[in-house]
C-alpha cells in the first residue's frame, strides 16, 4: 500500500502537467482580476496612436490609441468564456450521443455513428466557418459552431469508453438484477468514463480558444470594437512593419494559453490513466 501511494504521488510530480496548470491558473487570474489591476478601459481612445511599449503602456497602443495591455486582458476573458461554453456544449451533446450509441448498440449505434462520420467529413475549422457563416458573425454563434465541431470527437471517445465498461461483470450483474437503462447509464457508466472525459475537455479547451481566435481573425467571431485576440491579430496585419507589438502580444497570448491547456491535459492523462506505470511523471 505505501508503495502504491508513493507511485500515485509520483504521478502528481509530472513537470509538464504542473507547468500547464500554472499557465492556465495564471490566465484565469488575469481574466478575473486583470481589469482591477490594470484599470484602463480597453475601448478608450485617449492615447496617441501606435505608441511603442513604454511605462505608461507596457504593450503599446493600437491604431486608434487604445491600450494593448487592457485589450489583451479583456481578450483573456473572452477566450476563457468561449472555451468553457463551447466545450460545455460539445461535452453535453457528445456524451449523450456516445452514451446512447454505446449502450444500445445495434441500429441505434449505427445511425448515430454515421451521423458522427458525416460531421467528420469536413475539416474542423472549415466546418466551424460554415456554421458560423450560416448563423451570422457573433461571439455566441462562434461558441455554438465550435461546440458542434467538437461534438463528434467527444462522442467517439465516450462510445469507446462505454463499450469497454459494458463488458465488465458488474454491468452484466446490474442489468440481470433488473436495473433500468437510465440507471445503468447514470449510476454505473458515467462515473467510470469521467477520467478520459476530463483529459479530453482540458485539451479541447485550448483548441476552442484557438478556434475562436481563428473565427475572430476571419470576422466571424467576437465583433469590433470588443477586444479579442483573433480580432487584434486581424487588425495588426496592416501594421506589421510599423508596429510589431500589435501582432506579437496577441499571438504570444494565444500560443501560451493553448500550450498551457495542452500541457495540463497531458499531465492529467498521466495521472488519471491507470494503465500508465509508476515511472510516469518522474515517479519516486
């Protein structure tokens, strides 16, 4: 028992996961408390245009005289909101599809998985652009589009996990005792597929932030004058030679946050996957 406990603690010493957790927590802190620390209005045009980084404006100003640091902070709030809501939509829809398909199998599984295959027919970003274009450019529609795009991947993972758990003896015993399908799914299947879902959600949070930045860059996400990292990059294209800071800081913010969520997902996989041995994550 002590040896197993030390092995489990060793997994929590995963350096990649800890770095990712630190980045994510820092981004959450900035999104929640940043506006109270740096109190400039992100939409206020009260400074000189295209000022280089200085003590007054650590990340410079944009083409309208707005403070870049204030807009980066506001963009962090937008990114996290889009990420959590979009992945939440995908998690609910994908879990429902995968759970029903894996539990009932047969023709139900066939119909639902063919629907998932149809959704996989288009590349994710192209699919998101099509949906956002049909719904209209806005942050709400971008979240819906991203959620729909991520749904089939989560449905596939849930279905595979359900099929694995369905083969365990206690599931057969529960069904033999007359438990209803809803009870089996909610009391026995869902709790046993939480671990892969946590890892998947963590990784897709980073992908959702990147997708929102891409849609905003194309004019299909968060609309001006509200600050978003993708929209800031779109504006920065016209000033890439004269004002390097307009593209460097939003691009670095996107890269750092997406990298943080990917690192965190990798670390959680090492911790939650029981098939990985004690050497994972620098075990003792």
